[in-house]
């Protein structure tokens, strides 16, 4: 009897920041930081509220649209509540959901913790458990190598990429001014 070789996907190189989609949450395009130093992935979510639907726990939350006063209302089945360390190293209880992630033309399910990331530069952090065993190489010196996520409506995703990039890009001078202001 001969052993069959398992066909491996080619290794894909992505940058430390990429545009991704979360189609189950009706978010076609979102800037994400891929942080292999973080174990858990986190999505910026406001107005979180626990619901009971058909004897199951669900969570309703809002994901702010960058650069606007609008937000996307989302609902997902609650997978868990976990103690997760925030960026300051302090453990806090967070809701955890499972959703589909799209990077370029690849998609797979991931777990996301819901957190208030108001003061963070990215609304989505993809931790190492989200990218593990996916034949992915993260290049820390490059960004946006994947292109827009291949959602059902690719044109909407492409438009969303350019609009998001316009809204969220800031000049080095703006960042310096903010940093100086924060120190005073």
C-alpha cells in the first residue's frame, strides 16, 4: 500500500497590514494588522449586548466605519467568554465569536474577540491563531500585498479599499503633531 501525498497549498506572502473582508458580518473590506505576537484576534466593537435566540447566546455589536460617524450593526453566535490580555497586559473578559475571514481570494473561519479598540490604529488585529497552518508567510517589511478581499461583489470591495485607504492614511507630520499633543 502506498501512502498518498497530501497536496499542499503554495505559501502566500502577506504584509504586516492587509485589507480583509468579514462577509458573515457584512463587512466587505477592513484594514487589519497581522500581529503574530498576539495570540488572539480582536475586532473593534462598540455597543456590545448579549442576546438569547432559540436557547443560544448571541451577541449584537456595532463596528464603526473608519472616517465616518456610521457603524455596521452585527450579530453573531457567542462561542465563548474569555479572559484576554489587552495591549497593557491587563486581563479582561471578552465575548468571542466565530466568523469567516477573506484575504485576497482565500477564506477560512476564525475566532474574534470583541474589544473597544478606540485608541488603536487598526480596527482588526489578526493574531497568530487566525493565520496558523494556512501556509502564510508574514513579511514585516511590506504592506498590502494581497490586494482587496475577493467578496461576492469585488467592485464594492475595491472601492471600499481605496476609500478606506484615503480615510485612514495620515501624513507623518499629522502623526508627529498628535504624539506631541499627547505628551503635553
